[in-house]
């Protein structure tokens, strides 16, 4: 065995050894410094003592510290069967001949002393004396015990705050400024590649250059080019930003440092900046490497001009150190920073400039083709029927992110297992989509017949108007079974558009108002069931007037501020007169579409009643039921004639 192996086999020092030694010292001091005979004597009661005393079996009584009495028996008494337990051997195999043999608490000292004097006056032969026993070492240690406890608690909490829970001694106290980044080694940990990332074709093309640089940096630097120092992945939650960053590390086969933006923030001043320095130091030592900072907006928010002293100062100090490190290390260090956020609008401009995050890669929601690829990835561990159509599943999930699709697959497997099926089929996936979008069915919810009839006509109104309008989303399913927070629900399959025209928005608004219009046409009354519909159409009308410039009176103007930080966030850069015009135009758009929906439903009132009655009977209707009642949509027939196969 060589010297290095001998060193590694030696046991490592552990701080708990110190605690054990201190405890052992306390115990030994108590037993060695005190009167150890107390622990070896048998306990008796004071009445038993009086019985032994009256039988002349007591040789000597010693009172310790005015509360404990030690009893020594005569030799004759020790050999009698009554005191067999006092004459037994101890754990070392020795007999206690010289005593003391018994011990007991005396209670009141004055009364006990009177009993001894009374026995002595009766001529009973025995000796008694009083003795005070002191344990100076133990008393000293007891005096220092509060201080020892405080020191122990201080060491414990400092180790916890520094992240050290195990051994390693007191050096853990000084590691609070160390980086909390988790290192994924390229040889063992980083297994994700671009093959594991379904969809995101555009984003993968952009990060491919980063992979090429990490594999062969001289290809770029020999021509005088400077390698990008950072790439910022921007996209909605669940679109695969973190997965894409891991795939970059897996493709490049380099160390991958992963942490969240909140890992830099700590209660102590200066810790965040210290952790940033330590992170980049570690990455340089293992270069080429990738640093991935998830949710960078936790530390990268825009710095204010007049922040109050406090938590913001610490966050800004951390951001300043990050800016310095990204601009400070050389271009030949082969360290690339990849960050992810869904709030790029709130990041500091200094962080976004060229030379820090040179690339901004937008990770969009997947289209129908990419959703099919994502389904193929998440369906691998799930036992499905052979005839399952992934094209159909991709078309049924517009607007779903990668995380949403993973949730659909998992929920479908749970639903199939609940029904004791051997494989997951198409209906299980449809039920999973319904549950995720609309919530869990509540069939036991108490609804009066009148309320149920109102809900049926409301949902039938939505279905009828959307069927009659060219640009409204086609119907998939309508139900009046309560689901989630709604009393009824309708599922549509919206067309995936990149730009939207005014007539498309107006048709969608008219279809959304079809429910309230049906209540007006049938009952000549309206209810509160259209709240979510009114909220939707009000936002759409306001965006037409104030955001997209789609109103003739306001003209080609927008009051939307892209830096405001929310979708419809804008200031008020217009006069009160313009505000009145905006309010009036929004009201006109909504009322026009409401009247349009009423006219459509009056025209098809008989079929609306037929559809509502069928819905009351079956509780759920599908596209096939509308085809049977209304026939083909007229504009769908025109499209087929215009574009024959």
C-alpha cells in the first residue's frame, strides 16, 4: 500500500468528537470527584432502616450533606438471608463487605437525628456521624456551563448559515461567501443533448454557435473574432429555457455551473458580491465552462436612482459585481454565461448591452409541429395504445408550453390508471386537457332546474354564434357540468395566428357575447354568468383602441408603453377629452357586437332552442351534434369549393 492510500484511509476529524469528549469528562468528573459509593449501595426506605436498627443489624450510619444516609451492616447481619441483595457481587465480580450496604433519603434532619438518639438511649449498639461531601471540579464546571452552551450554540448556527451541516471543523464558518452553484461534471452528470430537446428549432440554431466555440474556440479567434460572453434566454414559463441550457453543456461536453439568481442574495452585507466572485473564479479554473443563472431578474432588475438604504443596496451591489465580472474576464477564458428569465423587460440596461449578454434568444411557445415532437418525447415512458395519433394531440393543445404538455401526458396516465386501464388512449388525453384547462368536474354541485336551463342556453348561445361566424374559433365540445369555478364550459380550437385583423377580433368578441345574448333572446333577461366573457371582450376592445391603433376615431396611435412591464400597461399620455372618446369607442365596439350576436340568435332561434334542449338532455355536446342541427358552416363549404383537392 502506498503513502497516498494510507493518508486517504485515515479517519477524518469530526467536530462531534469534541462534544463526546466533553460529555465523557463531565460524567467522569461527577463519579470520580464525588462519593462513588452512593451508586453501588442498595436503596431502601426509612421504615426498613428502623426495622434493621431495632434488630441490632446496623453497625454504622453516616449522614451525607444532611439529606442522604449510608448504612453499614454488621458481619452477622450481612451473612443472613434477609440481606442477600446487599451481599451480592458487583459488575467486577467483587463483594461489598466493608459497606456501606444501603442508602436512603432521611427527609427531615431533626426528626431523623431524634430517632437515632432514641435508639442510642435504648442501648442499641451502633455509631452515627454527619459528613459533608464536596465536588469542587463539578461545581466549577457547573458554573461555566451557561458559557459553554452559548459557545456551542454560536458554533452550531454559524455552521448552519454557512451551509455546512457535516464535519470539517470550524472552517465552515468562513465559507458563507462561497458560491452555491451546483457543478455538473461533463463526464458523469451532463447527459442532456439537443436530441432530448424537442421543438425549439430556432433557439437551438442560435445556441449552436456557442457549442461550436466551446468545442473549437481557435476556429473563431484565429480570424480576430471575439467570442460572445453571454446569452440570455427569454421566454414564457415552461418553454424549456433551463433544458436548452443543459443541452448546450451536454453537447459541448464542458463543466456546467447551475444556480438561481436568488442564491446570490443573503441576509449579510457583501455576501452576494463575494459569491459572484467565487463563482467566476471556479469557472475560470475549469474552463472551458458554462455558467447558467436561472431567473436572473432576481438580481438583475434595473437599478433605481433614489433607492432607500436597505435590501435594494445589497441586490445592486451583487448586480454591480456581476457586471464587473462579465466585463472583466478576458475573451480567451472560454467561460460563457447563459441566463434565463421571463421578465426581460425589467432587467438593467447595463446587463443587456453588447459585451455582456451579446445574444438574446427568444424561446417561444411551440407550434403544432413542435408540439408533436414534444409529445413524442414525453410519451416514451407512458404505455399507450398503438393507434394513438400524436398529430391529433398536438392540434388539441394550442398555446401549450413544453411543461404543459408534460403535465397533460402525466395527467392522462393518472386518469387511465384510475379507470384500471391497461394502456392510455385518446380519450384519456382529452380528459386530461379538459381537467387542466377547465378544472375538475363537480357533478355533485347543487344547481336548480332554472339555473341549469339558463346555463344551457348560455352555452348554446356561444356555440351557435361561433358556428355562424367565419373568424370565430371552431367548437370542439360544450358542457353544462360544473367544472372548476365555472358552471358550464365550451372548448374551441383557435387558429394559430401571427397577426390578427380587426374582423377576426370582432368575430371573437361577438362569439364571447353570444352567451349573454342568448339569455336576452330566450328569457328577455340577463344574469351574472357572463362575467368572464365581459372581462375578455373589454380587454380586447381596449387593446383595439389604445394599443393596436385599430379605431377610426383615435387613428393610428398607440398609448402602450413596451417598457411599462405588463401586457396592457400604459401611462396616460392623452387629455381628458381623448379619454372620453376612448371610453365611448370601447363601449360602442362592445355594444355593436352584442347587438350583432342578438340578431344572429333571433335568426336561428329555433335551432338554438333545439341545441339547448339537447344539451339539457345529454349535458355534453360535440362538433358532430352542431353539424346535425345546423349543417356545415357556409364559409367552410366555400373554402372546399375554392380549393378542391
